[in-house]
């Protein structure tokens, strides 16, 4: 039943578990499950999962300034330098939070 609401393109969708507190400002908390869609073209301001030089992270895409942003003031922006490998794995469509267990 949840699939009907959360997954619009099954073959392009995958899930991952959030780790850390850098995205709390957009409602993504440690251990939440992220629903990530590879078929969405990422636009400025999207929450994305990226591989930056091989390191996976979930951040807000700031294309205009060429950086990735956390949603927690404790963490500075991550600049994307020329020559770095940046692969957008997908756009975060939704997140699911456990309130007991999980």
C-alpha cells in the first residue's frame, strides 16, 4: 500500500537509511529510510543522494554556487571543485521515520 504513494517508477527507485544529523532541518533524521528516485532530473534545491569522490552523502543541491548544503547549521557547505567526481545517485522523494523499533 505504501508503494502506491512513495514509488512512482519502481525500476528507478531505491531505498537507503539516513545516517547522522546533517539533514534534520528538512525533516530527515538519523536512521530514517529514504526513498530515492533516479528518474528525476535533479534541480537546484532538491535533496539528493550523491557520490562525491566515491563518498555517498545526502545533501541539498546548490547548483548556482556549485556546492552541497546540509540542513543543519553545524555543518558548512561542501564546495564542488572542478575535477571532482560528482555522481547524483538520485533525488530523495520521501523519507520514512520509525517511531518504535526499526
